[in-house]
């Protein structure tokens, strides 16, 4: 096993020039050029650095060990060094490495960073040859793995963000009648009726909890949950279909925000202007509220041991009962152009192995906790009842928004808008118009 921690790179991250964003136009590495600090390998043994974000169970180097061992059985001259990075400070850490000429050879993440950042900056190797002959990766994934027709990401896994309810609380309140337990769907009217039933049961002392649900808007963590709740209620989108504008101020999204504002006023829905998703998830696990708007298999795994009830995964309510859920990911790998062809070739071999080898690939997918990007792999969790609901959610996959220009900037605007609407009773149309105006201004960079 050729796996070791990269203390030297960690020190480089601390010492390198600090920058605020991942690269600038003048820091791009043209194809075939050699950045400062890179030395050609000259063939033979190759060492690759793989920067791995903490996706699902990939929280440390140990998670990669069985995959690397299988790869080294076929490629004994390639040493893989894992650089674990987190979402808390990983962007800055990698930005420092790139600025210092020490970019990793491979990064494991999703399109928001791989395409939105690194490909846009001209830092990556064309992976189109890995896609040749591949027919079982759906268009919804392949379309966000490329930039201007060139593939820069090769995908491994995908899932859908959903929500969950406290099954026993719903049962005690007589609210199970408002959900379709087989399809895990419900309508907007049924969602409202269920919240009213829960509130009545809380008032009567039938169930003991503080809130039916909590619209969290204290920070941007888990904002995909509140986005999906608003967009699904009246079957609208977060971004216009042509991608030219953010869309919170559309008639249907304003209608959804007004509905939620009214529910908060009536007490059939709670709000917290200090909670982010992690706080709301903890409240759900503690039995303080009867539903969470931020759920997936990873969260199920994290909080299952704390729950004294059955967390029942649900799609978001929609007026027509047909939800469209945001993708979790897709997650995959990219290769940086560090000017060393031998390392580039080895890196592409590693990427192809991780994502295509059905033994190692299934192991990698299971470590993420999600589902294969290759539909041809079928149900890799067959017989696992805990994962079945999340497999079902993947059938409701909708649009992927995170490559929209100005995405990072608008995330900092979404939750303050919710604070104003839900926390202070601001006029919904005015607050939504203000959000869209600022978010669209960020589209220009």
C-alpha cells in the first residue's frame, strides 16, 4: 500500500501566498506548460497527490486505502498520496497550493468547484477520452461535467437532497394520511394540512415538541433545503430556464414564500434566524421538531444513533405532487495540468479506475453514501432497507444550479432574505425583488 499523509503539502499551504479565491485569470496554467515548482517525472515511478473533500465517508486518508490498494495491484509504480480537505477551509487551502505552484494532481469534488472554479481558470486536463464509449451516465450528470463541450470531470456518484419527517409524531398527530408512503411524495395542500394536524397535536399535548418544522436562516449552511422547499411548493425553479436570472421573485416562488410566511405567523411552521442546517438537524434528531428540510443518506448515517424515532425520508411537497430535487453532487474527479505528462497519464488512469472499475468503484460509491453515476451498475445497495428511500429520491432529480454565474455571491443573500421575510414580516415581493437584483448583479462577477 503506497499511502501516506502529506505533511509537506500542509506546510506549503500554510506558507504559500494567501489569496481570497481559487485562482485568477493570470494564474491559469495553459495546456502543456509547466508551473513553478513542477518537475517532469521522466517516466517510471510516479507519485500523485489526490486532494479529497470530505464527501460522505471520505473524511480521512483511511477511507481511500482499499481503493488505492486495488489500484496499486494493477499500477505498482504509482504512489497515491491523499490530501484530505474539508469544506470549512479546503477552498483556501487549495487556492494557496495552486498559487504556490503546488497544485494537487487530482481533486475529488463536484462541478461547483471542478467546473465552476478550476476548469474556468484553465487549470485542468481534458478528460474527454475517458468518456469515449460511455453510454450509461445520464445527461443530467454529463452536462455538468463539461465546460464549452470539453469534459473536465469524470463522475463517480450522485444523489438527491430531500427532507424527512418524524414518522411516530406524524402517526400520533393523524398526519400520515397526508403523505404517500410508497412514493415518499405529498402535495402542497397535504403539507399544509399535515402541519396543521401536528400543531393541533402539539397544543393538545398529544406530541411533545416545540415546532412542526423550522425554516432555518441563520447562515448559508444547508441552504439547498430551504431553496428546494420554496421552489417545489408551486413547481418553480431557483434560476430561470435560460439561466439568465435568479428567480426568487417569480409569481410562484413569491406565492410559496408568502405561504410559508403565513404558516410562521399562524404557528404551523417555525423559524430560526440563528439556525443553520446543522442546528435544525440536531433539533430534528432531538425530537424538538417533526421534520427536517436538510436530509440525505449521509445525514441519516450521522444522526441515526441519536434519534429515538423513525426518520422517514420524504420528497419536498409540490402543488402537483411531482417533486424536482436538487442533486447532491454529482461527485467526481478531475486532473490538474501540472506540466508533467507522465503524472497526467497516471492521474487519468487513477480517475478511470476509481470511477469505472466496478469493484473498486462500487466501494468508492458506497463510501460516499450515494449512488453510482453509472446507471448500468444497477442497485448496489440491494437488500439494504435503510438506503432504499434515498435510491427512490434519485428518481426525482431535477436541475443542477450550482454552475450558475454568481452562485457563491447569491448564497450569501438567500438566507438574509429569508430572515427578513420569516423573521421580521417583510413584504415578500419587495424582499424577493431585492434579492434577485443583488444576485443578478453578482452574475457579472
